[in-house]
C-alpha cells in the first residue's frame, strides 16, 4: 500500500508585510526623485547642467589711468604662467611629442631661466598620474621677454597660460594717489579658479567698479571630455571693458615734486613729508606726493594712509591766515592797531607765548602776522571776535568737513573748541586738526578773489571702446566766502612773511629773487596719544602759499614731521616753484634764476688728521665744527658722499679723552639732536627752534651724570 506524501509550505506573514513595505518605499522614492528639483541639498537641474554645460568667462579689460596729458600711469600688461604637460596621452605623433620627454634636460634649462633650483624643477616634472603641472611662484607672472627665452628652447610639452597684471610704468611715483590693484583669485564651485584684478588702494580702489568693467560669459554644451558638442546652441554675453580715467595730475609737475623731495631727503631728514599743488583758478590738483612712498608694482608699503587726505594733524600757524581773515570779514581788523607781544596770560592763569617769549615790544597786528605772533591772534580774538565767529568762519572755508575730492578714505579733521584757552590755541592752529586737501581748498578762496572752489582730481572718464567721454571734471564754485578787500589785504600780509628778513618775518628763507611768492609758515607741536599735553621734541612744519601774488596760478601746501632742518622744506618749495614756473611759462621767462648756495660733496674723514680735514672743508667754504681736542677723527655728520651747502654744519668728532661742553648758542634743535646722538649726551629741552641759553658753560668737561638743559626759541 502506497502512502501519499503532502508538502505543506508555510509563508510567514511578517515576511510578506516587510516585502510589501520595501516595495512601497521604493515607489515613493522614485516618485520623489522624479518630481523634486532638489535632493539632499543638491539642485538636480544645476547638477545636470554642470555635468553637461561649460561656462567660459570672457574677462573685461581693466581701464587704464592717465595724467591730464595722456601719459599712462597705470595699465594692464600680459603676464604668463609656464606649464608642463606630463601625460603621454597628449602625444599622437612620436616625431612631434606634445609632452615632456627628457625631464632632466627640461629641468636644467628651465631652472636657468626661472632662477630656480634644478632639483625643485625636476620634482615638479616628476609628478605621477597628473596631466600637467606648474612651477610655483617663480613660474608665474613671467614677462614677454622671459616667455620668449623659454620658447626659443623648443622644449617639448612646455606651454604658457596668458594672464593680465597691473603695471605702473613710473614705479615709485604718485603712489598714494594711484594706489594699486592686484590679482585676486576665487575658486568656483566646479573647482576652477577665476582670477580678477581688484583695486585695493587709492584711485584703483575708489574707482574699481568703473575701471573693472563687467565680465562676459560663453555658455555651451560639452561632452564628457569637456569639448563643445557640435550643432548645439551657444549663448554669449559680451564683456564690457572698464573705463579709462584721466587725472588732473600733470606728470611733469609731479616729477618736479618727487625729485625735489628726494633730493632734499638726501641731505636732510624727516619722518614724513606731504605736498599738494593745485591750479589756483580751477581747484584741479596738479601734483600730490607723500614721502616715504612705495612702488605699486611690488607693493613695498609700510603705511596705508595718504597723508594728503587720510590723516588730520594740527596745522600750526598757517591757520593764522584764516583767523586774520575772520577778523577782517567781521569788520573789526585794524592792521595798524598795536598790542604788547611776548606772553599772554589767560583768565585761568595759563601762559601762552610767542616763539620769541621776550616779544618785540608793542607791535601792530600787521607786524604780528609777519612775525607769526601767537599773542597777536589771541588779542584779535579776545578784543574783536569770539569762539563762534572764529569757528563759523573756519567751517565756511571747509575745515571740519570732508572736501569730497575723488580720493579714497578722506577724513574730516576736527574743528572743536569751547573754553578760552582752546579758542586762543585754535586761532594759531593748535588743538584743531586739518588735512592738506582742506588747506588747498581754503587757499582757493584767496587765489580766486574770494570765491571758494571745490578741489578735484578726475579730469575725465572715457569709454575705452568708443572713446566717448562719460564724465568730465570741471571748476566748481562753492560761493563767496570773503570780500575782495579781505583777499587783497591777506595777500599783502602773506607777501610780508616771505619778503622780510630774520628780524621782521618768519618765512624770509622762502624768498626767491624775481619770484613773487606769498605764503604763511607754521610750526605745530604734536599732541600725545593720551590726549594729555604735547611732545617736547616733535613738531610738524607747514607752508601754505601761492604764486604769483597778483594773479595766482598755482597754490601749494607742504608739511613735514620732525624735519632735521628748516632748509628741508624751503629747498623743496624753491625747486618746485622754479621748475613749475618755467614749465608753465608763468613769468614768460623774465624772472631771474634763484640764487644758489655753494655745495660740496663730503668725503670720508674717519681716521684722518683733524687739521687736514678741517682745512679741506674750510677751503671749500663749509661750516665745520670740531668736537674734542684729539688729533684723529672717529665720527662725522653728515656721512660721506652726502652733498651739503655752505650753510650746513659738518660735525667732526675727535679721539679726545675728555668730552667737553660745546657752545650750542644759535644751534637749531635738529643740529643739537645730531650732537646728542653722536656724543651720547643727556639733554633736556625747553621750547623749540634755536638755542639761546645753556646751563653748562662752553669747555666744561662733561660727566656721564651731567644733564644739559637748553632753552630754545621757535621760529615759525
């Protein structure tokens, strides 16, 4: 009997339910992916486009910067990056290799031209599994000449990528005004790197948008190798090139200024110097210089402030121009009225003195202006004006506000004073701060018959593709701020500053035969950072002037911090005025040449006999000062190869056993500072200017513990 066998397969309900749920999840996921535009934070459309389309940037050409006569001051030039193709896949014909074949030979030749270590170059060429390579910083930014040298080697697999960089043909010239622009690299989402020239200082930064233009783009379909697919659409947005900018700067006058400053600094010294010149009848800036400067091509910059617009400092007695004008405009000025000069005691007991604290007796206000008397200004304010009248007039001239000249990072300065001593100090330029460009603006009210002008530095902006002028700078009158009568009177007073002598005026050393310069000089103490008091040994000298007197053509403002001699600024001003006048034919060639002092280039006198060195210098009309009674010279100032004139002192330090007190009466503070450093003296100063009293008699043997106390009178 056969037995029937039955197979019973039991299916677990949980398995069926799990399979069903998995199937449902798959369906939902597929539906989600098909309907959604974004998954896991990724835009699917963008992702697909990036895989199938390519965007090629069409770079806009950055505009150039020119001076008023069309001389190029900043421009784009081509530079090159050398690359090496390492993949053998580039070569299809062994007879004409398209990759680097002989790496050792290639490394040897490239290292010689790029000034690189051979092993370093070889290491770049020996990279594995890479298509191409670069050679670091020394392989970038190559000039056309270097590129040609490499091309002449006919090295297989060597190629170049052309890029643009900013070039400044004049180098260390007008640097703070131009500023600089450099290549800035940005990495895109697709891993590509986009280079763009961006302005970071000066005109380059202020007008970066106008100079940069707008980049264009080229969109097209690509295959998996990155090549365009034939027959597909291509979309192009053309680049719009940047505009060219023409400055009001005259490169020739700017060169006069730069050369004069550099020449003066070869002989003298200062922490910094700033100089601006403008067209007296339009307000157009003709030159703008700051020392120390920098080369925008290499950006060896230590200070990012343009002292002409971005740094406000106490101007000193040049402000007396405007204090006197305020009195005249208030209808209270009488130049023949007299006051007692010397020292004025305020109501709170503060003593404010003239630079000559002994004064000149009872003098007129006209004389007080020429002698730069602080007490004269105080009396004008005390008797005939008040704080509000003075402050309102300063503000009317533009002090305390930005001029809005087309330069970056302009500051406004500070015209704030309330209490009696503050008001008096403000009258002669202490306790308030101004900028050189503000002083240029204020001077236009004198040069333009009482009408204040807006200073400007952009002559025009031009579309470099069409040549169309899209902006023109022009003379802009801001309104009358002073009467013709006041203008004529202040011109006469400014003339007296320059055309006097050492006993009647403070600016006599700016006098030039045949050149009718009018000006006001100034010396300001430098306030401590704490805001409490002033440094005893730090000053800023200033010069505010114009020429010719009757029909001013050019106005100037010059300032220097801690100049080693008053001759530093006068030498600069005289040379600039002489050269500029000749260049602009201001005097029609009728003026006499400036009388020059005898000059001499110093030799080295170290280890030489004292009497022989002294004889040589005196034979050349030099002012020699021998310190000590030794027979050999162990130090000298100025150093060898420095050119000096007959008014400069040459200090010769001898091998004397004893250090004796020299006679310092009549020495300038800068000359004393030289001796202090040379002899390692301990000196305390009272006042500024020139020594008129010393506490230790001449010839006294000095001890290390001795403190020399000097009293000085300041000339402004």
